[in-house]
C-alpha cells in the first residue's frame, strides 16, 4: 500500500484508533487535542460568529458543525478589508461511536468542543465478594 497523504494514512488506521478524523476542507481552521483523561478537545476558529450563528450536532459517529453567514455589516459603513471570510461553513468530524460531546462553548471567536468516552463504555472495577 502506498501512502500519498494524511487521508490515506487515516484510512489505514480505521478501526484502530478513536482519534477524530476530518474532511479536507480548509475552512474553518481547527486544532484537535488529546486530553489526559483520554478525551478530546476540538478548537475551531469562528471569528465574528455568535453562539446563535453556530450549531453543533452529534449523531452516531459524526460530529457536525455549521456556521451561518455573518451579516454584511452596519448600514452606512463600508468594508475596506475583510480578513475574516464571513461566509458560512459546514465541517464534519468522524468520531468513535463511544465518544459523546460533554461540553461546547464559544469564547473569543473560538468554539471549544469537549468529547469524552461514554460512561457505559468505560471499564469498571468489580469487587469480588
């Protein structure tokens, strides 16, 4: 098997890891962190968007984030330069089936999503009586 890019490498490891995999779309920018408790944190740059303009949906093994277009501005003010694209976006992450969203928060233009393993799938210590 020849591995030409990261997507080929991800295909090779399907079923061997619960690390979220992502589509190849470059917008919006994001970071994924593995946490000490074996959970994950996804930070997504959504500058200029409010929590009412962003939605997060988790269904089975897919985490879907959608951002609505930013309004074109205030009447009487014209834009000289737009560094933030202002366009809407959709991004999906494939996640392991036993991961669930424990928190989603939008602070200072960064959407932070915490994913943790479901309590039902965590190992439990059984006492012997």
